[in-house]
């Protein structure tokens, strides 16, 4: 039985509702980092083989999280790097189009816009309203090369039904990329069920890990279509044979990791994900959904205009709202003065609790309104 109060000993004056930005760590993650630092100061890298086993276990956990083989998981620095690997790896032709939503965080917009000098056009689709998925599908045309969508929009909190979009892409021979940073650790995600060719997500939000370490998945059938732009000792076959002069790239996802791994980050994220495996993603998702429903009702009762979707299937872990008689920046400033950690996003104030957030935290935050 996991003791969540012991795992998350947040200060009593901190009302943390900002997991969609940067999340607190569980206690076990702190302990893993402290232990790793202790090894380094006492015996250096003597136990490096043990560290490598932790790194492999992290790949196993990430594979479990999105239902893929661990060998198909690469560990990169962040979401932006993963999306850039795709954007800079594909062989573009002048006139190609990339379809995104009109609400994307810059990470899932700038790498595609940077292809303008190659004649690539970015098409933005309005994803508000009940027909968002069909609008995206309708935007797929003869010139569409790739569709890249955030599974959950960072400002409004809109959760897209990715499966019909992914199926339409696969049927049309169009690549499908998912920025899953606002999903992984919040809701159940299966890369096969949504027909994803690529899945990218940093670990510092809902996965409760550190910044600087991200999951990168490339479907094996399309792996050879990505031209590598970074090279180093780590991304080759037989990487441990330092004397080889002839080399070839690794067959699996390690080909995307050009240099030394982030072992500190791997120990931290591995520990964080162990919590999700112990609880199960169904349990985590259900607990978070209950809190989002509770928070939505509490905000409406306070007279707030909730900008996030009301439908359960359209929500993940974000509730964005505004007060009719106050600018969002002023509302956030008042909340912050009262100890609430939140963000100004999507034309309002964004609350993002997690599965362990105590209901009293949400009550105290809403009372400040």
C-alpha cells in the first residue's frame, strides 16, 4: 500500500496545482537522487554496470507506459529535441504540409515552422468544439506529409481523441506524431491504439520526474526514414567496442542517442515511474479524473467561467478558468500570494492537480477566489 502523504510531503502553505508545468518529485525520487550522489562521492563510477541496469529499467518502464518494446524507446534531453529529430530527419519536399492544432505549445510549432526555408507549410487547425478530430482529418490532403498534435492542449486542457486521426493518417500514408507530455502520467496512453509513428514527452510534468530527460518513440517500420543529424560513440552498434574503426548505427532506438546518457536523470525518472507501476495507470487516471471533476464543479460554484471542456472524455489534468470581473494575471497574483502554485495560460488561470492532490488543497485554493 503506497502512503501518498509520505511520498508527497509538500509544505502545508504550498497549494500545488501546477503539474502541467513542472511537478514536485515523490520522496522516492529524492531518495534515489541522494543515493546516486552518495555513490558518486564515495566510490565514483565503480558501480557503472549497476547504473546501466537502472537505465534499462527506465526504458522498460517507459515502454510499459506507452505499450511499446523497450528497445524502441530512446532517452533524449527534452520534447523539443525529440520533435527536432523528426523535423530535421525527414526528407522534405517543397510544398509539403505539416498539420498541427491552433493551440500548440511552441515546442510543437517551432520545429515545423523552421522548415519554411525548405518550402514546408504549416497548417493550423481549430480544435475547439466537438468536431475537432474531423477538422484535423479534413485538413489532411495530397500535400500533407505529417500530422503533429499534442494529445492534450496545454492552455485549454482539451484532450483529443487521437485514434481516428491516427487511423486516417495511416490509411493516407501520412506520418502521425504525438506530443504526449500532457498525457503520460495523467491518463492511459497506448501508442498502438492511436496509430502513432512518433511519441515524444519530457518527464517533468505528470510523470513527476526531473527536467532534462524525455521519452522518444519511433515506430520501427518508419525508423529508417529519419536521417540522423547527430553522431557519437553511443548511437552505434557495439558501442562498448571503442577500438572499432568501421561502424554502423544501432538497429534499435539507441541510434537517436549520440552521446553519454543522463544517468542522474535516469535514476530520478526511474524512481518516479515506479510509483505509477505500483499503483497502475487506471488507478492514477481515475483518481485524477475525480479531482478534475471536483475542481470543475467548485470553480463553477464560485462563479468562475471554466474555459476547459466540461465533457469527461475531453479532459485530462487541466482546468483553466477566469473570473468575469478580474484579469487572469491579477487572479493568478492573488492566488500566488495565498500560496497557490498555478499558471496563467489559455486566456485564464490554469489549475492542474494530480492524482495524489488532497481535496483540502483544492478547497483552499478555490476559497481564495
